[in-house]
C-alpha cells in the first residue's frame, strides 16, 4: 500500500489542512490555495522563486490562524513537466508535504475548442488534487519523486540513447549524400572512411566536388566524435559497476546481467528507469513501459487498438530488442517455447504481435527477479561474479 500512489493514504481533515497547487510556467507561477476558515479561494502569481512561495504559504497559514483554525498540515502539488522534481524535494526538506501529479491523469474537457488559461488549469489541478487527498482511487496519479542521486544515475543511459540516435542520423545522411552521386558501396562507420573520401569516384568517372567533400568530412568528424563518446560511456559504466559498493542499484544491475542474452545497457535502463520506482504490482510495471493494450469498447463494438504507448519509450524499445535476443539465447526456456507455439499461426503479423506479449512477460519476470529474488523458470543464468 505504501507504493500505491493512486490515492492518498492519509486521512484528510480539511479544517486543519492548507492545500495549494502550482501552475508552473517558465516565467511565472500561479499558486491557488484552499485556506481553512477563509471563504475566498486565494490565487497569487509569483515569479519562479521558491522562497516567495514559502512566504506565501506562511501568510496563508497566518490568515487561517487569524480565522480561528489550527493548521497541522500543509500540502502542495504541481504537475510534472520541465521543472522536474527539485521543488518537491526543496519543499519536503522544509517540512512541507509535496506531490507531483502525472499530467496524463488529469481529466480535461473534450470539446473541440475549449477554454485554456492559467486560472482554469489551476482549477483543474486543484479539483484533481483535492479528490486524491480525499482518498478517491485513481482520481489522479502521483509521480514518484526521485532523489538527486537517482536522477543522476539515469543520465548516462539517456545520453547513450541520444548519441545512438545521432549516430544513426549521421550515418544515414552520409549514405544519402553518396547515393546522390551514384556511390552505394561506401560505409561511413568504418575507421578509415575519412581517408577513403579523396579516392571515391562517381560512375561518371569524376571525383566528388569540393563542397561535397568538405561537408562529408565534417559529418564524418562528428560521427567519429559521437562513436568515441559512446565507447567512453560504455567503458565508464563497466568501470563504475566493477568498483561500486554493494548498494541496491549495483546489486540489481549485477543480478540482471546474469541473465544470458541481457547486456549491461538493458540492465542499466531497467534498473535506473523502472525497478528503482515503487511500482506496486505487475500491471503497474507493464503500464509504465507502455506494454499494455488499449481496448475500444462501446455497446457491441469490441476492438483492440494496439499498444497504449503511454509509457517510457526507451524502456519499451529496449525490452522489444531483448525479446528478440531472448529467442536466440534462451530458445529452450518455457517463455521462448510459449512464443513459438503461438507464433505458428498463418497471420502475417502474428510474430510482431506476440513479441510484444513476450516482452511484457519478460519485463515482469525480470522485475520479480531483481526486486524479489524470484528466479524466472527455465531461464539460464551466468555464474555470479
């Protein structure tokens, strides 16, 4: 129950609780409050200054005390976005209860053209937060607030993902530039690709133009720089894992890396993006990765729209890649045989459909293995280091 963030686990006494929500913008914050003993619902626009916010909360507390109310609890919420979690950590360090609301869990009107303003957004936040405080299940969802150390651990694999996309884009651009001149056998990812540029000849028998050679040289230099940074991240990860103390994150990574076919990249992503969060059950794990269905039902109509795709796209992509590798390295396991039995249908797309189901099962099995120590049935493990 402590990891269930769909409803508050503390009974709300509205006569002694000061409630505030913040609609956070880049240049200003709109703070809306519910102050016990005060009939009006105050709103105040502030600059992005946490000290000014703290002073405003103290002023509202003084108003409640002047009205004859005793404030025993101050709770603040805002929607997750660009500002991240620093404000929630800052408020909690000063004894104020702070929460971060998942933006997709706040219901909005479905009209084609709806009114939109900071005041209306703060009213929606206030209504959703008040329902959550009352303990109404799934009225809105709260986001797990990570520590600074947990956020820092996510940076290497996110940088690795960003650089991998950049490497692919550079390689594709180089190949497209070559194809425009009829050259199709040039591989820009080779180490000696830069030395081969001057030797390239088009099918017409002429060398590449000077400006094109300059552009290709610049792109190849960027590609080499990206590849060097990727190798440095992977080396740093292995070194850090070998020299790290036996903390929770390191233990999880080493345990996941024992699974045959699962490398350090996937283990790092799963540990620092998924398994470090207080996910209450297997449905929450699959939902976070976006590996759940999106049924469309109304009356007699029944159809499945495919993956919800509302979760972490990086986790989902890594799990789908690992699912294909799992069929190669763990082909005798019960999960691999389960996939093979159901992929024998005559449908053309059945393999892609079932690989998603396999990825979901693998994610849940790895979650139980990393957090509860339950070894997946029939899965081969490497020797513990």
